[in-house]
């Protein structure tokens, strides 16, 4: 009988896609492994996990609301119910290891796994661990992290610097001039690639709107993913490619001399993977201010510079001008970003997950044999 692995990941792509990358690698390394996911209804995992080919189980759980609301009042009941649901799921599926990639769905399944003596592996992609990871870390066999800076936030936990899994296509060679031509831009002109997520980042969009003409007049061209919330529309000119979505993000990275983005963990892992200099604008409402700490970690390594959201209008244009034409600085930032990349993060984590699962399975089989004797 093959190994059995249960993944808990939900809410955002920053939790779900790294977990899927590790699950895919587990399946590639050990095809007989049975893999299932657990999440919540109405969230991103409901769309992407079944499409990736994995069964998805659901728990009745939601995040903590800081203001008084019906959701806040229901939270104790949801935690209790979801814990019982988690126990039922674990008894049915009988996993050899449970892998939690963050988000609130990880808490009841992680607590249930710990209570039932099932090995627990955690994946933390941000410099500052989330509340769920902090609560579960003392119970985990291993916590796989993406930043050295995480060490001080999880005392006593067994931490492994494994990196944050990213899409493999980002590691495929891309020619910069061909990528620029793909967007209909000048192959030789300095290029900024700006984005703020699938919905967009209003402050980044507003700031770019105010300086786009000045950038183009300065001889800088822009690839700009606005997100669906932007109302300015799409636009294509000789030196501007503005679109709601860019499906081939790897080409956007390849075309760029400099990237302007939020500081989510997945974005940072991608910047490291492609070795690109960046200006990072942390989302000010991110939980525990974790995006600012992500940006600070990259800035300290010399791979990026940070602009706070409140300062964006004032500092964006001078920051782009000062950085994008300084070839020596760009090259040093690129080298620093590339040094931080861990291109085999998905495989590092998957191999440890399978090893821990195999150890648990061997012990389970030995106990079963002793009972039969």
C-alpha cells in the first residue's frame, strides 16, 4: 500500500499554489501516494484544487474578525465543529502525514493531527509567520520556511530553510528582447514591469497613472498588469502595454529591467527565481504587517528597495528614475535576488514529506504486526 498525504491550504494563492507544487512533486516522486486536500467552501481552493486533480474536503471554519460581528460570535462554534470534522476526515483517510500551508483551515486539521499522533509538517512562506503557523509550530515535525528572518519568530520549532515553491516555467530561459517584442514594445528600451495581483493594487495603479507620461517621456517603457478593479481600461502603444491580466507572467519578468509590485511571499519567491531587481510596496492592511517584513528582508539583502504605501505618490517616480538607469545597481540587485532563490524548493519539501510519511507508515505497520502476533 502506498503512502497517504493530506494537504491543508486555503484562502489565497499564496497558500494554495505552493501546496499544489509540493503535492505534484510528491505524486511525481512516488506515484502510488494517495493525496487529498482540505479547505473551505467559497474560496479559491474550491476552483483550483479539483482542477489540479486532487479530492478536496471541506471544513466549516473562517478567520478571526477583529470587529464584533456574527462571524466573530460564531467562531468558537466553528472551531469546535471543524475540529470534529477534521477528526472524522483523518479517521477516514488515515494519512501518514498532514501538511499545512497556512490559512485558518490549517488550524483544526493540524490540531487534530497532533492529537491523533499523525506527523505534522508546516509550510510558512512569509518572513513573519501567521497566527496559525505560530500556534501549530511547537507540535510540528518540521516547519519549512522561505526566509532566514523567520528563525526568531518560532522559538523551539524545528525549522528548515527550504524556500517557497514557484511555477517551474519561471526557471525556463527567456530572451529579454523577444519578451519585449511579445508585448509589442521596443526591444532596446529600459522596461518597468508593474503589477499588484489579480484584483490590482489601487495605490500602485493610481501612482502609475500619475507618472506614466513622465516615465515614457524619460525613455522608459512599461508593462502594466492593472487587475480587474482598475477602471482606466487596457491600452497598447509603442511604449506601454497595459492589460487587466497577463497570463504569461514569465515573459513580463523576462522583459523587465525593474519590477514594481506588492510584497507577498509568492511574488518575492518569483523575483528571486528570475533574479529581478524590484521596488516593493507592502500592502498596509496585510495581517501582522507581514508584507512589510517580507520587503524589509529582501531590501536588507540588497535585492530590492521598499516604498511604503503612504509614500508611493511622492517617491515612486524618483525611485524608478534613480534605479532603472543605474546599470551597476540593477546588476547587483539582480545578483542579490538570484542568490536568495531556492529553485528546488518544491522538491526539498516533497522529499521530506515523503520521508516523514514513510517513517510513520513503517511504525504503523510494525504496530499492526505486533498486534497480530
